[in-house]
C-alpha cells in the first residue's frame, strides 16, 4: 500500500488525516461528538445482525450473528467508558474497521452479498433507459446536471445508514422517483454551476472516480456519468474496494457488472470502453484513508487531472477537505443526522464540492 499520488505532499507526510467530521480529543471521557459516533454505529447493529442471520452461506448464521452483535455492542460500551480503549478515540474509521473485523472473526465474509446481487441485477435492466433519458437532453448543461442528480439518486441506496436500511427493507427504493425527490438547490455545499461551466471549457483527459455502493449507485449513477466522460474523450478509472464492506461495490463485482453491460463490440450504449479502467483501491471499508491505497491505483491515477470522491463515507466523512494536485470533486448525500448537523444542512441534503487548481 502506498500514498495516493495526487494528494498534496504535505498531507502524505503525516499531516493528512482522512477524517473530516472533527472529534474533540479528550483522553478521559468521550466527547459529545464521539458519543454521537458510538450511538450511530450502535443503532446500525440490528440491521447488520438481521443481514448476518439470513446469510445462508454461513453455517449457524443466527448464532454467529448474535455473537457479532454482542461483541460489537460490548466494544461500543467500552468506548463510552474509555475512549482510548480498543485503539481509540472512536471515530468513524476505527468503528467501521472494528465492525468489519468482528464480522470476519465470527465467520461472515459478505453479509450483504444477496441484496447486492439483487440490486445489481435490477439496476442493469434499467441502465439503457437511464442512458437514453440522459442522451435525449440536448443542452449540455442540463444533461450534466441530470447526470449529477442521477449520482445523488443512486447514492440513496446505502444500507450503512440505519434509516435507509429500514426504508429499503420495507419499500425498496425507486431510482427515478429518487431523482425527483432530491432536496432542492442550493444544497449544503453547491458548486454545481461552477463545475458545469468548467465542463464545457475544460476537457479533462483522465478522471479517477472512487465509487461507493452497489446497485443503482454505481450502475445508474456513476456509470452514465463515466460514459459521458468517455464520450468526451477522457480516460476513466473506477476505483472500487478490494474486500466487501456493507453494500459497497467491490472490484470483482464491478468487473462483472461492466462485462454484462458491454455489447458484443465492447461498447457501453454506443460508447467505446477502451479507455475505461477498473482498479482495485486496496480498501476494505466504506470510508477511505488516501495515504494508503494499492500500488495499482497509484500507478493508474498518477497522471489524472480530475479526482472524484463519491459517497458520504469517501467524500464527506473522510476527505471532504483533502487537497489534491489536480481538480477534485466530492459528491455525496448526507445520510447521518450528525453529519448534517456538522455541515449545517438537512438530512439527505447533497454535497457537491468542486475544487479547481491552476494546473495539474
């Protein structure tokens, strides 16, 4: 694992902390912010336990799911008593990592595999319709905004949010309805107009996109956006997780999806995919520390002139203020009340943060 080469050097020399929602360090007792993180992860335990219980690939899944829930609950309680226990203080990166480690220790590899496969299959059937709708928009600024709204709509499919997991289990989530129901602009961070103006004037040559969730997120949100970039002549690198985490898309799953969407000529709805590359980021969490990525991704990204961090975990909770040597875009939906409060926005508000540099 190596540092992401487009991070500004001072950040790679120890000053880069990926966590962007701050915590107030106190070695003796948890701060209100730390308690809110602990409670947020505690509230997600029932939905994770339910998913684990139904994992028919694991023998004695219900008993192991109970063991996971009990062990993780105990650790979260430990953090409330002593924020330095278990390698604290308890921020979202550490709490994510401990949750994944416990799941693997008790015998689970990918408790969201079934729902990911189902949602990927559904989204693949809708891909052509979504692309046709985008392509039918003749005015480029409106087409770009529609593609961006598609990314937000797809990003709603996030089973790491307790509220969204419950909503999804009851009703499912319609992609097109989600497009219509995005909170009105201006969003809590809204650089869309600036981005659209640059889109027409500044053809990026190589774009690295850190993707987020399976299903509608990657298939109906990110891939139409990536296809538009390809159509404009850019090379596009999609960076996906190495190992499963919540319903995030993995490298191998993304390769499979792309192969199903390509036609016999290797095209995505008439667009050549020769310049579309899929990279293993080396990551195994829904958040990411860019000081530690795979050598493969570092090599592919070294000459990129636009970096896109997509999703709340990668683009808001971590890396919202990360500085890059090239243009950057952080895009995601705010799905946790604590994050909305920090940003001064609404729950399910949108973040679209675009930073341009003078030269890449």
